C-alpha cells in the first residue's frame, strides 16, 4: 500500500499555527494541560449522556452546552469534518424499569418518548446534534464480549449469577478521582453485597427476573451494569484511545473511575481518554440540582414559562464551567435585555465573518466563555457588530439554530406615540402624560431607551402583550 505523504495546508491549519496552544483542565492530573489531538483530522470526544426516563432538568443541560461549545470550537480549529462527537443514551437502567412499572407503560415507549423530548429541549438551547448518539440497548452484545474478555484475563469473576469487576486487579483504581480506598467505600453509590469479594468490586452483569428486561448471556438471562455501556460504545465508535471524555463532576466517582478500569483492562494497549473534562454543578441554594433531592425544574418548565432557549444558554455561558452556578431570574432578565440589544444591531448581518483571534484565544484557555461574553460586550460598545455576530456564533449564540425570538413584537407604533407625547410635553412643559405612558410601558415589560433624537422600545422578559394592547 502506498503512503500519502502530501500535506495540505488548509486555511484552518494555517490559523491553528498562529494560535496559542489549547489548554484544558484535565481532571486526570487536576490541572490545565496543553491539548494536542491524537489525530487532527479525527478529533474524538465523548460525553456521558442522560438516563432516559423523564424530562431533563436544567442541570443536565450544563455539560451539553459545554460540549457543544467545545464541538463548535474544535470544528472551527480542526475543520467541520474532522471532529467526531459521541453522546450516549442510557436506556437500560433500574430507574427506567421502575418508571415503566409505576406508569404501566412499555419500557421502550418511555425511552423513545424521553429521547425525543431530550433532543427537542437540547435543540431549543441551540445545541448541535452529536455525530453519534448510541443507545445502550444496541450495545449489549459488545458489552457481553467485554465481560467475557475481562473474566478470561482475571479482571472479573462470576458470583451468584452476577459478574463483578475485581477492583484489586487494576492497580491504578482510584487514581482518576484521587480517592483513598476508605473514601471510595464510604462514597456514594457503592453497594455492599454478599457476593462481592471486595466491597469496591462493581457489577458488570446482573440477573434479570422475568418481569425485567434481560438478554441471554453465558451467565444466564440478565442485564449489564451501568458503567459498562460507555466502555463499549466509546471503543466501538472512537477506538481504544480518544481525545476527551466528559460529564458532570458527580460522575468522576464511581462512573468514570469504573469506565476507565474496565476499558484499560479490556483494551490494555489503549489509553482510553487522554483528557477528562468535568463541569461543576448547577446548584439551588448551595445544593446540587438533582431529581433525587427534588430541588429541580426542567428545561421544558423554563421554556413553557417563556424563557427563550438562547437566554438560558447565555446564562450558562456567563459562568465558567468549572465554577458552581445558580440559575436566577435576575440573570435571565439581564441576558434577555442584552440579547435583544445585540439582535437589534446584528439581525440583518447575513454572512458573519470568521471568529476573531481574541475569541479563539479565550476559548483556548480552558473554554473561557465568560471571557468571550465580555468580548462581545466590547464589540457592541465599539459598534463592531459584524465581529459581534461572528464571535457570538462561535459559542453558539445568534446562530441559525435560534429562530430570532427577539423580533416577535413590532413596537414601532408605540415608539411613534411616545415620540409625539414627548414633543407635546417639551412644548407645554407638562410631563404628566409622558410619565404616565412611560410607566405603563415599563409595567408591560418594555424598556424605554430615550436619547435626544431617538426613542427605542425593547421588550424584556417581563413583556406582557395583553397589558401593552390597552395602553393606546
Ligand atoms: P443523570 O441523568 O443524573 O445521570 O445526569 C446526566 C448528566 O447530567 C451527567 O453528566 C451529570 O453529571 C449531569 N448533571 C446532573 N445533575 C447536574 C447538575 N445539577 N449540574 C450539572 N450537571 C448535572
Ligand atoms: Zn459514561
């Protein structure tokens, strides 16, 4: 076979040469490291996706938005066709089984419906589809093969119809999370069971009773443990070493620790993920938003209340992904006002230019999205609207995915009325009617911007069309 030694210098690679190196915080070493892809023509990233039994809560959107920014950034740097983004759907899980039982519905009806909701909600937040969205149910044969190999190589053992991974057989176990054995035993989601040789050993396969979903296997009818699917899918779709693996930092232990142990033991020549990217949690009153604590609201709740998806995205991007954050109405109001101002100047710009080097530099420094937003403000102040749009596009704002929610209301007749009332007030030095009109507009959720020669009305999140209609 002949080797192709030609090197093509596309504009993208020229730009890359000029750019500073990309630095990302790698949880594996707990610091920022220079990121170099294994293969710049095939950059591979994997995000642990949702367990599909119910609507996504707002916290679940955080890493989807983060990975969407990473995906867009990498496509910009390495080329649209040179980045492969995989995000799975966990459609085998005891919570799903329980849900089906509670509702008296078929499991697959629930998982299909939840997947459709999820894709719709994430799309409303401006996220591109990953290249691959594998489902656990399509990977059971591959999972069984991995377990067989692990048993054969002495990393797993069968006990009472279960197959368990032997944690002691992998000397690096605990390194990713940096936890001691005692901490891991005390930690969340470690199940003590009589058939385990060691309390830290985790389930690769477990038996299913007839009323539960199950697959035939060398260990009888059963189903896989949760961690195994990501090892199977990432290997199948991205190979035994890939660039970046991510998820919320609540997944580092045990989920990612266990994925890593399985994959390294089953595919010892590979390195699994070179970089581990973990986002901090969305919080409510200092506590992680979660289904189990009950302190959650869904993405759909917010959309139904009238928050535009783009405003929700803006709020997320305003905090760096490694900082905990809260959702507040105040942040949403601010984001809404800012986006409307920007759209007012940028709506008609059809062909945005390339992102600025300042914007790509900011993302090169561990995905500094708050920095990019500050840069967008600077572009606005400098009236550099073309660059504002291009740099906003880089982080997935003002993209064609959003269908211009900010132009639903034509307020020009109110602007004309206000202009007349103001002229009259200036002439008569009687400001009563003007103040009254301004107050009514503000009460209807409209921001009034007045300069000497111009009046501009901008709807805010509190915008109330019904109130507005009765003003004139
Ligand atoms: P789950 O369905 O709970 O397994 O979570 C799906 C994804 O959402 C995982 O990557 C979690 O890390 C992430 N996640 C769950 N809760 C939060 C939260 N409050 N803030 C940020 N990410 C979260
Ligand atoms: Zn996973």
